[in-house]
């Protein structure tokens, strides 16, 4: 019989597919239609940061021991990136609750924060899994990625005529993680000191 901890992890992963992927896509398309620069900029930044979440899922498929740690860090970074920007926060405060796009965006930010807190709380109950995801006690964290593995395998087989093996997933995941870390360091060292918490959304889309 499935334990409460396993069930809660399963539920959290499925909720994350809604609030980490589904809602942001809908809001981004909506913001383009409404020509709202602040939300378009917010979601553009979010998608760049959320790449780490998808990298963590590839690492899960590849059986990399610290996959869960990367997952928790990705949720932490995604939560920070949707609250960090002072100019966007001021812009959103200027709208009334009757503005459906703004209200939905605000609700989504809180939902994303809640999901991240749940992931973090669950990881505290499974500290050994942060650096040893392949142990039998941590299988509950790897199981939710199996569906993604099957989808990627079908696409990979269709495109390249080969199976998406654990070794391939490990190589792609680690390589993508390296590129991501280099990009993040560049932003922290060069761009952040220059622009601070100003996203510059007012100039977004202008060339």
C-alpha cells in the first residue's frame, strides 16, 4: 500500500506540471494578446530560470545522485525570479483586482511559491535522497519522472532511431547543467550588479 509520503510526492509532481508549466504558458500567451510588457518580461525571465527544473527531470531519468538537490534549487530559483523585480512588482500593484490577467498572475506566483515550499518540506523528510537518489528508499522521487522518460524515449526514437537510455540522459543532463551554471554565473557577476532588481520591462520588445 502506498504511503502518505509517496502519495504527497506524486501529487506535488502532478501539481507542478500545472503551475510550473501549464499556467505559465497560458499566462504568457495571454500577456502577448493583451500586450502587457510587465507580465511578458516576467514570464520570459521565468522560462529562462525554469530550464533548470527540466534539467533536473533529465537528471532523474539519468539516475544522477544529486537530481533531487537540483530539483529543489530549481524551485527556489523560480520562486525568487517571479518576486525579485521591483519595477514589475510596482506595475502589478497599480492594477485593480478586476483585471483578470494581473489577478491570475498574482495568484499563480503564490501557487508557485506554495509548490516550492512543499517540495522543500518533502525533501527535508528525505535528506539522504538529496545526494543519493538511486537508493531504494528514494524510488518514490524517481517514479514520477518515468512518464516523462517514456515520452522522451518515443520522441528520441522517432528522431534518431535509438532509445533514450539512462547514459544518454545523464550526459545530456550534466552537459545542460554545466551550460546553465555558466549562464547563471554570468548573470550574477555581470548583469545583476549593473541592473539590480530592475527588469527593464518598459523597454521590453523595443529595438
